[in-house]
């Protein structure tokens, strides 16, 4: 019979990492919020465009 396959690889992509500092977390949160706000603005613009096309 064939040898069993490893369920998880032992490569460098799996390992421990340093926890982010509070400052790094705050920057990441701010970037996510900004991206979300920009996405909402784009959706609002698309809705306006769609309303204009309905005429």
C-alpha cells in the first residue's frame, strides 16, 4: 500500500509569528476602516449611476 500523506506540511509558511504591537493593530484597523469607507462610497456611486440608467 502507498505511504500515508502528511496532513500538514512542515514548511516555513506554517509557524509562529510575533504578535503585532498595539500601534500596528491600530494602523491595520484604520486601514481596514478606510478601505471599507471607500468601498461604500463606490457602491453609492454605482447606485446613482444605476438610477440614472433606469430613465
